C-alpha cells in the first residue's frame, strides 16, 4: 500500500517470482512463459503476470473494457491498462502454498490464454 501511495505506479502487481520456495515447478514455468507473452503485449516488463495480488487505481479500471471472465482476465487487465498509459509496477510478496489443489484446468485455461493473446494483438 505504501508503494501505491508514494506514486510507484497506477497498477501494482504482487511479484512472487523472487522467492519461489514452495511454488510447484509447473507454476514457475508457466508463469515465466505467460509473463513473457503478457510483457510483450503490454510493452513493459511484468515478472509475475499471474499474481492475483493487484492494486489498481479506479480511473485506470474505468478506461478499460474487459471481455474475459476467467483466469485470463488477470492478463487482460495488465495488457489493456498498459495500453491506456497506466504505469505498472511490482511489489514483492511471499508465496504460500498449502495442500489445496489448483482449480486451473491446464487444457481449457491454456486455450483461453492463447485466445486472449490473439485478441490482444488487435487491441
């Protein structure tokens, strides 16, 4: 919150990637890959595009129209926010994993991500 108040950016994203202890390898690898693609589409470096930790200025959200409704929405917000001129910054956060299982469907959600990438080429 202090970083947000100090003007570090219009959109702050939690970055779990500097301390990945306990993060399953498949999540590390998919996060690296999706973050690279989202960074290219957003035209700025985003190290942890799949982090759910977000703090976004209300005026940025008002400027973008979301067309997704699942996990790909995290990426859509980053891409569209950048395209309307929002400054995106990261704040380090800890990764905490317990015994819960992910609700991500590897096939279906990967397809949705690639559909988003294709759409993002035209935004």
